[in-house]
């Protein structure tokens, strides 16, 4: 039964990776032109997206502060746990 499941899983992976993209391609019309022509009429964005402007810097700053806090907490715990005797 284990071999059957492995065979079915392998066939499904082969189908999804190999055959399905070929089926999903656009069909060409008789005169060798695409059936749907999509123009690039969208205006180009001059400003960065809000995620790049606000979310990325705040996440980077927050992760830097968290790393600094973890490093300091670890140093305090280690220094408090072990004592050097003369």
C-alpha cells in the first residue's frame, strides 16, 4: 500500500510540474496572434509602496532592538550565574 501511495504522489507531482503548465498556456488563433492582447496602460508608480516605506523600516528596527535586548539579557544572565573566584 505504501508503494501505491508513493506512485500516485509521484504521478501527481509529475502532472502538476510537467503537464499542467502546457495545458494552461494561451491558445493561439488561426493567424498566429494571441487571442487576448493586454496593453501596458497602467501608470508607473513613482513612489514606493507603503509597505516598503513604513513596514520594512519598522520591522528592521524592531528586530534590531529585539536582538539587542536578547543579547543583553543573555549577557546579564551569564554574568550573574558564574562568579570568578580569586
